[in-house]
């Protein structure tokens, strides 16, 4: 992420357009996710989840699932009927399985490049869930 992107993100966080949900144990962050209330370019009509991450030694204990479910609750409380996220279904087996179990479904549209990280294109598809 570039410095400009970080500054933009902090600005939007201040405006409450996005927020980080963080799972902490004994004061240490073990898992986090970014909830973008204004959605993403391909789906601005409903909120979007991004940057889901759990520390490697804490995976498989339900932290990411708990954060996603909390986001779904917050989004539902605000009256939205859907929530979405983008994922690379081929490269990221852990994430793919997790989203499948949480009932996120492909929106039926083509994959696209979400960004280029360390020179590698990040191809993703959009997944969504009715809540
Ligand atoms: C994808 C990622 C966020 C998952 O985080 P996690 O905290 O391990 O996720 P969970 O523990 O909630 O779920 C993982 C699995 O553990 C299982 N699980 C949940 N609670 C559990 C528990 N108490 N005990 C054992 N297993 C459990 C879940 O059922 C899930 O299994 P499934 O994948 O077969 O559905 C993590 O692997 C990660 O950070 N990867 C790198 C970054 C990344 O790929 N992010 C996603 C970008 S799209």
C-alpha cells in the first residue's frame, strides 16, 4: 500500500466511511478486518470486507469467522440487505473454504485485477451474501 493510500484510508476512517474490527487477546491483536461502509468500485451498493488477516499461530480458532459475523451484524443493524468481499479463489484455499462455509457466493461476474502487490497481479472475484 502506498503512503497516499494509507493517508486516504485514515481520512475515510475519520469520516466513519470505514472501520477496522480487531480481535485482541491479552492486549495483542490476533485478527483484523476492514469494513468499508461505502462498498467497493464494483459493488458500491453494499458494504464490503477487506484485508482480513489472522496471525499465523492463531489460525483455525474461529477468530476470522467471529469478526466476519460481527461485521454482518453491524451491517444488518444499519439496514443493509447484503455484504460483499473480493477473493482470489484459486490461490487462497483457506479463505475460499472459509467464505464458502460462511455462505458467501460468487456474484457471477468475471474476475478482475484488484491491485498489484510486490509486482504480482491480484486477480479476484466478488463474493456476496444476503444478510
Ligand atoms: C483466511 C484467514 C483470515 C482465516 O483466518 P482464521 O482466523 O484462521 O479463520 P477461522 O479460524 O475463523 O476459520 C478457519 C477454519 O477454522 C475453523 N474453525 C473455526 N473455529 C474453530 C475452532 N474453535 N477450532 C478449530 N477450528 C475452527 C473454521 O471452521 C474454518 O474452517 P473452514 O476453513 O473449513 O471453514 C487466515 O488464514 C489468514 O489470515 N490468511 C492470510 C490472509 C488472507 O488470505 N486473507 C484473506 C484475503 S481474501
